[in-house]
C-alpha cells in the first residue's frame, strides 16, 4: 500500500481521485479518468478540483465520522451500547491493531487529501484564464487543507510535540524530537517517504497555514463551508496550543476574537444553532443537506436512534453518566441529552443525516486563548474573561471564575470537556495534557476503565500495509 500517488483525476466527479496501492494497474483505470496535467486546464476545472478537497474532508474515514468519533469513544465521554451494531468496539476497548481497516482507511484518506492538494498546487499555476487573486484563492485552500491533514496525521499516529518519555516515543525531548509521519509536499514526490520528526511536521504545518492565510480572502464563504483567513488563523491557534507554544497560540486566538467576524451566540440561540447548518459560533463546518449527506454513515447516526428529521441512526454510542453529570440543570447544554425508550442518547447533532459537522468553532478559540494564557502565553485577565464568556453563555446563573494558576487551568480543562464534547477533541486533549483516562461509566465489567499515560495505545499504529510496502519505514510505533 500507500502514499504513492496516482496522478489521475475523475472528471465525472470533478474532484481529484488517487489510488493509494502500489500494485494498481493504471491501464485499468476507467475511461473517464485523465491525467492531472490534462484535467486542470482552466479556472472552472481548477475551482472544481479545489472544491473536491472539501468533499474529501467529508468522507466517513476523515471528518465525516472517524476523526470526530474515535477521540470521544476512546476517552471518557462515550460508552458503547450493549446492543451496538459492532462499530467502534476496537477503539473503545483499546484493541486497535496495525491491520485494522480504521487505521488503514484514515491514513489513506488523509494522504488522499494531501496528494490532491499537491496536484492542485502543481497545475493550477498554469491556468491562463484566472486572475492572480483567483489563483491565490485556489492555492490557499490547498495549503490550508494540506496543513490540516498533516496535523491530523501527526496527532493521531504520534505522541504530542511536548512528549519527553523516550521509552514510549524514541527521540522524545519535549521539542518534537521523536518520529511523526511522512511529509508529502510535491506532486510526483518519491514513492516511499520517510517519517519526519514531529518537530519537522509541525514546522511544515505552520508554514502551510501561514501561506494559506496570505492567499485566502478575509470574507467568509457561504455557510462557512471553506477556509478563509480567519478560519486558518483559528486552526493555527489549535496547532500552537498542541505544540505548547503558548504565546503564539494566545496571539492567534486573540486575533480571531478581536476580529469580530463571527458571533459567539447567546444562551437563547445556543440550542437552535445545532439544528442543521450552524449560523453562529462557527468558523469552518461541513454542511450536510437532504440531497447530499452520508446517510447512515453520518456523524449523528452513530449517536442517536432517530433524528428529528426522521432519519434513522444506530444509537451505538451513548453519553457516559460521568459526562452528563457535568452539566447543571440550568446549563443549556444539558438539553443535548434525551431519554428515548428508557435510554439516554446524545442529541448534540439532532437531525442525524443533515447536521453540519463543526470543524472549528469560535468557542474553541476562546478556550484556546484561555488555556494559552493560563500557561503563561498572555494576559491572565483576558484568559479568564474568555473562559467566563463560555461558562456564562451556557449558564447565565453560573459563577464566574476568579482563579489563577493551576486552579484556572483545571477550570479551563473542565470547560473544554463540557463545551467541546462529542466534537473530536477529548482524547487529543487528555493525551497532550499527559493525563490518565479514567472511565467511571463503562459498557461491561470487562471494559478497560483506566488507561495510564503514556500507554502506547493512546496513539494509533501506522498501517501494517505501509510498514510492509515502504522500505523507508522499518518499525511501527512502540508497542505495536
């Protein structure tokens, strides 16, 4: 298998398609496929290819479901229903193997995004009927998505940047010295790429996002379905936070907040904002519509038995009693939880198939600023104000924080769990905080209830197919 790219684009879908297998017979490709050089020839085809990048984000094995669900089910917000349909059992039980389809498919889909972005960067510059502003915009999307995909790969398949335990991550030095993931930065890059250090990957991610900011427009897209400057800057605040560069995280988050391009929303509008496509508190989302959605593979379908729009679901993954207990009766977010036929479900995404998937919310940026400030990256007062904005919007009767130091950081960690629950942040947060996962509500007595940091299972192995095929990668992550 793997990150070898095939240079073909399907004209019928107008999005870039790559096959990741080394032994594919390119002569057997369908007749509606042509070379990338021939496909990206004018502004229309370049724009269609750029739009196709966002279609790839929506695939089930990326942000369509996997990248959102696994960090929740592998932590302490979710338990697997005793009557489940067999999905996410290995993620829940920490029995993931290098040969698992989820490991392979997620790796493959993220590199498909990267390969597609590289092709657009390689061939869109030769388009003759586009203005420089139009070409900048197309390339800006490619840099943004390439940066995001590399970041998602390195936080899934490698321990965090700040890891110091070399026994679990050889080379770890607190500054990303251990191995991360391969970087693919050009069209037609060598078939087999080496694993770069986490530091090298982060430097490239930051470079790509900064380049994207310089190229993309400041104006938001309809339904905020694509990156603009503000959304990229918000993602940078997340990347810097994970890196432990708190001054940069604070600066990026503060710039987004001070820009006032998005409303945080109010207590009165909070719940309705989750009903379909988000209109407040959103910087980047993947909209879903009645004629364009993932159906039973939709994110919400794994959580609820039936959506408010009448679309069915599996109801496989249930909110833990632990997470439900965090919300007071006066906290508007307590309305996410509903009892149906005697079972409590997570209705954060109530329409099931036609709920947008939030990728970057302004609420997260507020919490990024607060955490960065609590770690010495900026004004403690402003950090506390940002935290209180999230607390009091959810519950106007709640007491505001007056804390500092470790107490303030603890409050921020709690509020991140409450506000960002079920959106794909929980496991990543716990791992970068170097915290032990404690599950007080589990599916059965045999369920793993404690995962002590730095258990090797807190990150995924590289796919065995990659190890077998790529002579530049001879060993998997420790423990696999």
